[in-house]
C-alpha cells in the first residue's frame, strides 16, 4: 500500500530560513523515501512517500512492516501515550516501523510496535493494551522512548453531554544519567448543534519551565512525547464551526503559564472541488520576557491547497 505527498513551497519563509529544504524533508527513519525535486531561493518542491508497507491480516492478528502511521492517542490535541505522534492534528505522520496487533475480542486489543532508526539510542518500541469497561475506554502503555523507559495510563468516557479524556505518563532514564519526567493531560469536548464543537485542554509537564525566558526561541522547539511543550502548565481552547458542507472554520488559543506565551491560530477551510481543499491559516504569537513586557513576537498567514487523487 502506498500514499505519496507532493508539496510545493513558495514564500518568504523559503528565503529567510537557512537550509529550509533540508528542514522540511527531515525524517528520523531508515527508508529513503524523501525526495527534493526543485530547490532554489524562491521555490521548493518535495515528494514524500508517507505510506509504503507490507500488510498481513487474519481473524485475530494484523502484521504491518514499512513506512506507516501509528497513532495510538485518543486525545484531541496532546497524545502523551503515543510515542510516535504527539499531536492529533491533520498532518502526514510517518515512521519506519513494524507493528503487530492482536484482537482477542471486540472490546480489547494488544499492540506492539518498534520504530526503525540508525541508532538504538534514538529507537522507539512500545506495547499498548486497550479495553472497555463500564462504558469507559482504558489504555495502558509501556515502552522505550529514546534513552528512557515509560509507563502510561489513559482513560476516556462521557460526563453528561461532554467527553472527558485523561492521560498520565512517566519517563525514567535507562541509565543513571538524567531525571524522571512526568506529564499529565486532560480534555473536555462538547458538541453543539449543527456539528459545531468546543474543547478545552490542560497539559502539565514536570520538566517544563515556570519562569520568564530571555529568548523567544524556546517556544519553537520541536516537541515530542516527553517534552510536548516548554512550559510547565499549558491550556488550550478551541472552537470549530461548520458553516456549510463546503466551508468550516476554527479558532485555537494556547497559553503557556510561567513563560507567559500566547498563540492564536485561526483556520478557514474551503472545499473548492470534490478533491481540492483550500486552507487559510493564521498564526500570531505574543510573549513576555524577563527584560521586556508582553509583546507580539511574530505572525504568519499561509494558504494551503490540498489535492487528493
């Protein structure tokens, strides 16, 4: 099975960020499935094979090896129990891995997956058991994430008209170096009439900062399951509006306590044709510093055409 993404970038970002072509094609895997077709000071064209794997299934088991997507999280935003993909957003997740799934019955399953890398220290292997009890979904995960071992518990269920999700995860170094890290996230989702949607998320990260920073670079670090956000306490609020079958919009606000950083992201999606979507995305950042007051530190607006065929 194969799935290929072709991306064309034309913006001031291509000019302003050094080695931007290498940055967008960076992938911590072993299969050579990233290709740069065009690269110059104005335009970058990249082709990536996001899905290419061998699949075997029977009544109780599934085996899959190759480039694939392993998304184990159930949270709307921060999937702390997902060692492969921290965020549950619309992006083309991919990893070079092998995965075995066992299905003993219709309300439970057992998964084990291992990510291929060139170095054992950057490898990931995880086992996940999930089941349903008393109308609640439970997940338990154990594994190795880079140089640390992890244990995670996950729960999802309904509270009146809202959906509650909570997860707790611990990371412990495989050797004596480093320190233990704990993360906890919870969310409440509420569906309104006409398919409109509200959600609120809270995230705690014991290794996060609770102090003002003197640099703005810290909020743009690449996240992972152990360090999803640089702040110790974070809240996120979002609202989605379905205007019509061909138009939808959403607004996402993220505030990092301690480092006092605010991110506002509006999004509008238009269905131009049956297989062509247009996204208009804005990102606006504010932050307070130790020597400077709360201020705007950067903005961006982009358009994305997505053609499916």
